[in-house]
C-alpha cells in the first residue's frame, strides 16, 4: 500500500516532536541519576533500566487504548516512548560491564531488563483492561 504524502507528513511531524520530548525526558533522568549515583564502573545502570521499564509499562497501557495506525500512537508510542526508551544505551552498558570484568553483573542486568520489560508491558496492558476496584468509604 502506498501512503499519501498527506497522511505521512503529519505523522512524521508528530513522531519527531514526540521523539524530542521523550529523548529530553530520558536525558533528564540520566542527569538526575548521575547526581544521585556514584560514577563507579561497577555501578548498576539505573537510569536506563528505569526509563526502559517505565516505557514498557506505558506502551502496554497504550496498546489497550490507542489505535496503532493513529497519529496519537505515532506521537505517544513511536515518538515519545520511542525516544524515551533505549535499546542502544542498554547494549552499550552491557558491553561496558563485560569489558570492565563484570560479566555476572552484565548478565543480571540483561535478565532484569528483559524480564522486567516484558513484565512491565504485561502489567501496563493488564492495568488497562482490569476494572477499577471500588474505593471503600472512610469511616
């Protein structure tokens, strides 16, 4: 199917804007993590893990509510969350841990990221489909 320029142009624009917002949010979290964490080479890559798990949960949530062919999906999922999450930083951090003699830590990081990502996506999707629990009156 050939897409018209009319359809592709606006989607490309919203993806670009969303990507800029998501990447800026990821950078901000990295800056905060740099202030909080130490710069030790053996330290756990918290910032990347946090953004990837949050991004997975939000993508799972979006999958229940947003049409994947819509501009809303293009902006929120492809743009914002695509710019927010990062597989490339994850891969570099694993490589740095292995090169730094921390293969066990690298393996744990891979396992936590992959299992946590799948779990966070499922949790996000489940939250979207679960009926809300009624609040009990406070007496």
